[in-house]
C-alpha cells in the first residue's frame, strides 16, 4: 500500500474477506510484524496496527498467510485452483481514542473507549464503566510509545456483593491474587513485565460471580464478575537493588525496601503475613549472581504446623517444616547463576484464621509469616 503523506497516529487495517471454505486461520504480517492468527469472518475483519510499524511511513507491506490452502475441485466443484483466502477490499483507517497515555487514567465508560480495549468477556459499556460478563475477561491497551521498566497498574473498580479475590496477568506475567476494594487499586509491576511493550494485555479473573436477579432484589439477570471504571499505567520509582550478604528486616518500620511483594497482608511492626496459601517476593540485584547462593528467611511460625515449599524462578524446592526463626535454603545453581533478578514463590499446605482456633478477633486468612530476608554468597 502507498500513501500520499506519512502515516501517523493509531491506525486500523480493514479487510473485506471471503474466508477459506475449510475455515483456515489467517495470519497478517505488516512490515515484518506478525499479528496473532485469526479465523476470519465473511465481510469486514479488523486489525490494529502497531505504532512502531506505521509511524512516518509512506508505504506499507501487508502479507497474508493461511494455514491451509484448498482446491475447490477436491470439494466437488469445477475450480481446480489452489485458494487461500479471498480479499474483496482493503483500507487503512485512523483510530480515535482508546490509546493509553502513561500517567493518565483511561475511562471505560460508554462512548469513552473503543471496543478493541475490551478484548473479551465484557458486558455492554455503561455510563460509569463496564462489568465483566463472567469470571474471566481481558483488556488490551495500545500505547503511544514503548514502556520503560518500572510502572504500576491502577484499576478503578466496582465490586459485586460476593466479590473476593482478583487475579491479574499482565503480558502473560501472573500477579499474585489481591483482595481488592471499591475504588482505585494499585499493583507494582515486576521488572520486565512491560518494558519495551507497545501493547499491554491484561487478564482478569475473579473467584466468584454474581447474578443480581438470583436473590430477587433485581430484574437484572446478567452474570457479573467485576466492574471496571478506569485503567491506567503510571511510572513507579525503581526499587533499589537487593544487597547480597545481608539479612534485612521486613516490617512496618522499614517497609519492603528492595522487594516487589505479591499476596501479603499489610506490614506490621514485627513483620508480615501472607494473605493466602501462596505469596511471592521478587528481587533484583545490581550485579549478576555467581557461585553458590543461600536464601535466608526469618520465618514466623503459623498458629498451626505447616509445610513450606519454595519455587525459585520456576524451580520447586523440597517442602520443609520451617523453624520459628532463621531458615536457610541452598539455591540450585541453575536458578541463580548469572541472574540479576529472582522471584521466590512461597506456598504453605494450610492456612489459618486466628478467630477460628482461639480467643482472637483476627479473622484474616494467614499463610506464612516472615520477619526478614537475605541472600548469602557461599563461594
């Protein structure tokens, strides 16, 4: 395709397609950038073109690839040509709105965001925002320019009466489940999660859905998951590198320091409890790790005996019954060698609510407690 003026802004590729009679998937490549294959529908099909592909160009090469070509003669017709997909027309259209600007909230209210942002799993937009149409949904944000490394994600949420936990994935990275509240909720994104990205894909999954008509208080028979009023990405300060060779406290006085936490209750003067059976700690270091490395955890024993399992960058270590105090794990070399960051998942085989086992008013769900964390180079 050739253009009279250089391209600018977010653009949409529209193609009027006659699909393959065998339902073959179609992959579109624009200037070498391949978009996910889709099975096209008869008529207009639409693709959003990445800004990096189009900006400033006066020509654009579009390649089409089908997974399976077919000969109509093999289907009982007289045409013996080898056919892929039919194209009736093609066009490039400017897209207004729906672009995410870092530092600003993007409203999901009716008429304020394009349907392509609500990727799948949503009811019709309303003036205030939009409900997910079940337990799972996804959002797709288009960015003006690639992101840097340190960002936080903000979601302005509306909850159902039965809403409990929300699990998010961002560009395929699982964030630890969070117990959300009405209004703005924030997540600090792990390093590398969005760095260099021009698209941010956000998956949402709730633990329970709700039908207003089920309790007789409403005629609304929709299944609702969670309501989203607005979404935004904001720069976040870089967490300082974690020092190797020190055991540092984690509590309300000193904060999380150089840790990216996930799945923990609020910090307390003594330390912190995880708020379910799994939680995570992510660290980055100012230099690659080399040689044997030992993880140190000052563990607070739960009211009931537990087994604790660690998963280090995807490698599961044997379950142990931790001591109340300092515990050590010699980390496998293939988990640490040359790494400048580590993610530690902590899993316990049982959680407890203090109110259920003794004279306490604490009705929180407690997993594992920690008072301090450290890494020690052993070589």
